[in-house]
């Protein structure tokens, strides 16, 4: 579990130990290495860190139905996470504690080009 710092706000980023991993292509990295790379991406990517931290803070101070967690999907070039292949899609949720990653998919190419690859 790592911490995302944005200004004076802090939230935690964690990957569910039983997260779903989908690999399309040759990715020789172990599950824990991939999980670490995604955690590191969220802590180092200013835009993703800011968005997740702000949303987590809003959930913390909200009342009633607004306190519910929010699901998200990120699609980023694998090189930003120091992973092989072309793209990484990450599914997770933002809650009052921070960000929890539930599913990671490693893609050879951007999904919008996949239909033309056949």
C-alpha cells in the first residue's frame, strides 16, 4: 500500500491481493511486479494522483449516498508503468480511504485499433 500526496491531501493506493490479471501477448513479469508498477504509476502520475485524491476527499466529507465509492477505468501506455507491451488498462474504485485496483489488463495495442488487427 502506497500513499498519494497532492498538496496537503493524502490517500492510499492499493492493489487487491486477488486482483484479476489479463495478459494479451508476451508479458513475463510476475503478478506482484505488475501490481507494484501500477501502484507506482498512480503515486508518480500527477494528473491521476490529483483526480483520485480529490475524489477520495470528497467521498470522505460527503453525507448519505454521496459517500459511495466510485468505479473508474484508466488506459495508459505501458511504458509509463515501466511494463512491456503497448497499453495497460486498469479498473478500480475510489473510496474514502483512497484507491483500490481490482483488475489489470495488459494489451498489445490500443483497444480502438484491435478491431482492425484481424
